[in-house]
C-alpha cells in the first residue's frame, strides 16, 4: 500500500515539475491532453489510487517527457 502512495507522490511531483518547467497551466494541460481538469487536479493532489497508463502516456507526450521520466 505504501509503495502505491510513494509512486503516486513521485508521479504527481514529476508531472507538476514538468508542467511548470514548460510554463504550462493545469488548464492548458487538460485542454491539450483532453483529460478532465478535475482529474488532473486530483493527480497533482495525489487523490486517485492509481493513474491509468494511457493517461500517464498522454500526459508524458504532451509535456515532452518519457513515461519513465514521470515514474522515476
């Protein structure tokens, strides 16, 4: 259980850092990925139990990073 929480925290931090490095708002990310903004906000707050891989791939592609960049 703690492993999932740690993974989610890392992913959330990496998404937020990559988004901010590109001077991209969460609204811009939602629009470009076509992912619901409330879901993206919940990811950054570490609310969802698991983020589906297809969602992570969309986010990574939009931010110009690899999936492994988000997971490290």
